[in-house]
C-alpha cells in the first residue's frame, strides 16, 4: 500500500530505542528496536511522552469502529484474525509529556480526548497501554489508513469532552496522571514546610513518592510504579524550586520592604485575626504577637520544620502554621 510505504519509516523511527516487547503477554522484555519490531506486541510510546493514542477494542468487527462512530481515521488498525478484536492507533502531530508538572494543561486536554474516544469506541478502559499489537507483525491483519498526524484540537472536534476525563477511582489512562498531579501537588504545597531543614530534599522526595503511591493505589487500575515515580519526581522538584526556604526568605524581604510585618500583624491582631489584646477571649498582648511572629518567621527562614519551631517556642504546630499563613497574606 502507498500509505504503508510512507508511514512505516516514520513509525519505526518514532519507536523507543529499547522498547518493551513480547511474543507472549505476561512475559515482557526490553530489547533494542531492531529486535523489538519483530515481536507480536511492542511499546510504541517513549517513556513520559505520548506520540500515539492507542485503543483496545475487545469485540468483533472492531477494526472499522472509528468509521461507524464518524471519528477520524487512525494511523493503523491491527486486528486479531481469529476473534476480530483490534488495536487502533492515532498519531499526534506534537507529543505530549506525561511527567512534567509545568505542562499539566495539555496533558489534561489529551486525557479528556482519550477518555471521550474510549467511550465512543467502546474500548477497554482497563487497557494498560504499555504494549500494543505490533502493526508490523504478520500475526495481525494490519491496515494503514492515513499518514496524517492529528492536533489535539482536531481530535477534540469529533467528540463531546463534557465529563472527561473520569475522576476519582474510576480514572483510567492519562486521567490517572492528571488526578495524581493535581491531588499530590495540592498536598505538597502545604506539606513541604514540614520538611524544611538542612539536607531535606532527599526526605522530601521520598515523602512525595509515598504519598503518590498511596493515592495511586485507590484507582481501580493503578498506574505502574515507573509512572508514579516519574510524577513524584516532577512534583517534588517543582515544589522545591518554587517553595524553598530561599524563596520564603525572599518573599519575606519583599513584604518587609512594603511596610514591614509588624504593622501587618498589628492590624490583624486589632481585627481579631490572632486573638489579640483587645479580644474578650484574652489572646496574647499585641507586643507578644509581634515577637512571636518574628520568632516564627526567623526560624522558618533558617530552614526549621513547623514541628521543630513549635518545640522551640513551646507552642502548637497549628499555631505555627496559622502565623506563617497570615504572614504570607
């Protein structure tokens, strides 16, 4: 076929250098590309990048399901000649990163498209997506439909993205990546201060991995550990860059130049935000609040954890958190 002659060199070149591959599901190997392309099943997407959206259709006459549902033509369909089950692969014009905290928006967009196509094609939501029927292998009846690589906007025009991707434990495919990124990042922004201490980065990264693993286990079909680790690393490093003790000290310096923290805390005390001297409940005197805030901010700028600060000043960790939060407002 003319299309096949045009597509095959580009397809082979796009494959990972050492993809996962196998002739028997359940026994997976990593082999050089020249060997892997002769296996029945192969990994088509490089680590942490989506170049192809692949769908698993476990029913007869599925190779033309895209046409029946008025969807664009896939790059290829690989059909099992015995039962008619198929894999469909769509090529993207630009790869989408699955492990970058800074590029979450295009990943969420792609996850919604993947989920909507899965629904419309009646594809298997539990499909792991690591391996696909190798369209180069003669065990499958492969048809190369087009050499076109699609933009996300073009693919989105054919489906309704409302309600996609699925949320919670029902998340599947790339929707799990988005769910983990958002939930773990929200937790990490608050939690990182507890780990600020000399040489805290290693402990912090371990903590993020543990938290991500715990959330991943809630999915009906959890992500593989390699992806969990990649997501964890991206979030941990992102938070270190943007929420470091150095950044904290810098923000405090800027706030000090704008009028000083003492005046700010005085206003908050007078407003009752910290239960100051004017409150009937009898909070700390105004000068005490100022001194306490200064002590907390200074210790935090030194890299101490909230727990350590609380112990040093003989106060609760919740009080430390409250003062730090108010100092940043």
